[in-house]
């Protein structure tokens, strides 16, 4: 039974096409001749082997054309999905370039400008869309801990739209003053969930590749894409990984993002040098 299910799933398009052709021919025949004519034909005049062979060959050829066309359409859609995927370049940065979006929580615009103007070691995380594709709705999770392991925190930001070559900077929630010192935290993981122009859901993950005492680099990056039921034949590229909706990793990612709520504040760096 399992092999039958696998076979049907693999040749689903061809099976549906063949069934559709048979139904159409049946409807046309009964419309023209009725059921009595079919009984008479089936019992007395079924035709020669050559006629049957020719008819079956015609139907098979017709079905093969439809199947090939459907297969080619699936390939074209799959290629479009793969080409619509974004790519990110993530790094620490002390400054903000013109056109960069700044995402933050519960701060005033003047506070954001002061952070960049009076830099005191606050390490901003910059993400640039280095692809030629727009990133649609996206959410960002940043996990970090204090150096003495007394405090483990998770910050998140929710926003829409990153154009090609555009950057965003995320401002963690810790203030950088008094006991909440700037250099008191180690970044552990950066996780992004996004939607591509082809309506494909993807995850971008960066994990600290150092020990829990330093995060001089953000670590190794990995892209995950969720297999959509509406598009067949989509594959992973290079080191990317395809996930099924019910896979353990996909559900683990979704669980983290489903718990997020609230609207992120954002500003943008303008040509006058100010962020507003």
C-alpha cells in the first residue's frame, strides 16, 4: 500500500490527466450515442485489435502531451520560486548609512540619533538584502545572554519590506547604561522568518560559532525554505535546506515566531544625516 501511495504521488499529474481524458471521452460518447448503443457496441462490435491499438495510442499520446505541458509548467514555477529567494549579509556596525531602516522598541527618535552620534561600544546588528528580490513580511529574533549567565534575553522585531541592496539595523532592548551595560552581553542566535515574492516561507539562521564568552563573529549562516503544496519540484540550492511543514525543525521555528506580538517601531536614515 505504501508503494502504491508513493507511485500515485510521483505520477499524480499523469494519473489525473488520464482519468480526465477517459471521463471526457465517456461523456462525449454517451452524449452522442446513449447507454444502449454502448451495450450493443461492447457485446457485438468492439472493433479489431488494430482499431483498439490505434485508439489507445491516440489517447496515450494526447495524455502524454498534457502531462509534459503540466510538468514543464511545474518546472518553470519551481525555477521562479528558487530565483525569488533573498540573500542576506549580516554584520556588526557602528554606523548607519542613508536609506537604512532602524528597528527598535520603546525609544524616542532622539535617543536613536544619540546612540549613533555618541558611539560607546554599542554593537548594532546590520542586515543587508544583497539579492535582487524584495523581502516581504519578516520577523527577527535575537537571543543573547549576560557574561555571568545571570540574564538570558530574547528580543524580536516585526516589519514589512526590504528592497534589494537595502539594509536594516536592529537595536536590542537593553539600554546600555548602569547595570544594563553595552559590553555585558553575548549574542547567541539571530533567526529571521520571511516571505519571498513567490509566496515561499523561509528562515535565515545565524548561530554564534564561538564559546559563550565571546561573539566576535555572528557565526555560520543557514537558509531554510518550507515546501509549499502549491508548487512542486522546488529544491534547495547550495547549502540551503528544504523543510516540510510538519517537520520538527519547521515546527520549532514556527513556535518561536508564533509567540511574538506587538508592532515594532522603525525609523530611516536620511540625507541630512538624521534618523527619523
